[in-house]
């Protein structure tokens, strides 16, 4: 849980990667964790909000040839 909270510091640079990391970390925590952690879901929601607010709707123009 602490690693996904620390990853939020990089969400402005790599929003999609941090969102995927938060999703995987949340899934792993809820599968193997003993206690419920609402903070883990808050981290995932923040990452999803940043990705949605970044305004990208498709691949970057340099990717398409």
C-alpha cells in the first residue's frame, strides 16, 4: 500500500503507467491482504482521475505512421 501511495508522486509525469501500477497493486492487496484498506482504493481513484483529466483520447501522433 505504501508503494502505490509513493507512486502518486510520479503521476503527473507518467499517468497511465501509475494508473496501471495502482490497479495491479490494489488487486494484489485485496487478494493477499488480511485487512480492508480504503486508502488503497483512494490511490487508485486519484490515478484514474489524473488519467481522465490528461485529455488524451488516443495514441500520441508520433505513434501512428
